[in-house]
C-alpha cells in the first residue's frame, strides 16, 4: 500500500506542476483542492493495491505452462 500511495502522490505532484505552469488558476482553487486530493489519491492507491494483489494471486494460482507439458 505504501508503494501504491507513493506512486499516486508522485503522479499527482507531476500533474500539478504541469497544470500549474500551463494554466492560470487562482491560489484559493489550489487550496480548496487539497482535502479532495488526499481522498482521491488514497482511494486510487487502495484500488491499485487491490488490483495488484488480485492479479498476482490470480496468476500465481494458475500456471501458464502445465507441469505435464513435457510429456506431450
């Protein structure tokens, strides 16, 4: 979860910098977005963690090549 959260906040930081230098947005708009950003990025990190967990367990349970493939 920590890795997913760090990825989400790095993504947000980069996007914010690009948006900050390309658009003219007032400071009060940026300040009002801080609480929403925390909720949004935490939710995205949780979703990323769950998706990674499910994908890893799905593929680890089902072998790509059957153990008896050498007998074919």
